[in-house]
C-alpha cells in the first residue's frame, strides 16, 4: 500500500499471512563477555549482539519471530534464510556479508603470501647454511666423539679397579660408579685440552703509563698429584710488572686453572704459570707463589694434616731486583 502526503512517499512492502514479502529483519544474537549490546543492519538483516538469554528473548519478541540457533552462546542464522542470502555467515561470525567475505579473503591471501615468503626465506637460509661448512660445530662433534671414547676407556679401567678391590661392580651403589669416576677425572684433567691462546683470548691491553706492580692474590687452585693421583689444593698469588701492556685480571686466574687441571707437581705448576704469563704479555717481570696442602701427605703416608707446601718462581725484575722482589713478598705477608 502506498500513500502520498506533501510529495513524500512511504512504501510499505506487501504482507502475506502477516509476514513481509521483502527480506524480513532477522535478529542474530551473540553473547559477549563485556555485556554491551549493539544493533546494526546488513542487507535488511538486523543483528543484535547481546549477553543474556532474557535479552535474546525480548529481541526476538520485538522482531516477531523466535530467536535463531544458539550453541554455547554463539549464534547461527536459520539455514533456510542463509541459503537465500549466501553473503550472510552460516554461524557465529561477527563479520557479515561481502565486507566480511572480502576481509576473510584478504586475510587468507595475506596469510598465504606471508607463508610463502617465510617458506622462501627459510629455504634460502637453509640452502645457504648447508652450503657453508660449520667448522666449529664439526670440531665440537669430533671432540665429543673423542670424549666419549675416553670416558668409555676410563670407565672400563675403573670397573676393573673396583673388581680388583674385591667389590662387586654390579651392585646397586657401584653400577654407575665407573662412569662417574671417569667423568670426574676428565674434569680434573681438562687442562690438557685447553690452549693458552684460547684462554687469553686477546685480553691484552695497551697501557703505556702503567708501570707499577700488579698483584692478584688468593686464587684458588685444585690439582692432582701425579705421583699418587690424589688432590692437592690451595692458593696461588701472581704478580707482574707491566711493560706498556696489561692482561685482563681474570686471565691470570684462568692461566692458573689451565695448568692446575693436570697431573702435576707443585714446583712445576708454579714455574708453568709464571712462564706462560711471561710468554703472552712480555712484562718486565713475573712472580708466582703457591701455597698448597697435599693429600698424599695428609690422608696417607706421614698423615700430617697441618702441613703446607710453599713454592715460588720469579722472572725478570723480580729475580734481578731485590727491592721489587721484597715489595712483592711484603704484600703477601702484610695482606694489605
């Protein structure tokens, strides 16, 4: 039915059996956690986003039909209506019509492009990495294989020692002891696998104005007596007189560690530390003192628990100049 009033026309769609023949406003209800309610319209379809079941029922009553399908709070459009309006989502989607389809297609295209680019980039990276030999990794693998062979050989030797002691290597407390002992001795002697150049690692710095004594005291060391393969441990004190260059302080401790983690005698260990510093830094002089307690004298033999062994090695001005040497030992005595 159409009526005219002051050149304004209002068109009312025909009604058949109380239902408009034009697309009926269809209410789609979607539950949201924020409790907000919004209404919009897309191609004659009114969409109501609401939270509670009561509001769903009220909205449906106003629209003149029952609410559509709800599954776990999500809405779906009636299948028959969706078939007549293919641009509408079939279930529970907030986006509607061609805009949603366009957005979805755009997102899918972007995702595909991104995936392809990522795949291409990954492929290029992998081919480059495969073409470039990783010498460091190869060396680590080679060292690991050698370590495994060494551990296995030592484990068999320790198992034989345990058996020779009259123990059962297969009882619960000793089943893994050979492997543990082998790994422990590999750690105690790791200095054999350490190179002085790698230890220093270019930590030598030009300091032309530095001409006074540098002293690092009370560096802990642990070593194995090569005569009985039992520990000796204590402290090493290192001093040197710079000649325009200084060595990173931690490198002094690392050099001591490198030589102590071997089968040693204290006298040789003292000399090796001093000579290594002289070789890498070329200072005016080096002085090294070690104070240590030897388990070969404490837990066996004479069993003198309070004994300590002191050894020293002096090079350069520490050997030639009595005043420089006296200053070094004075610092050790006075603990200043």
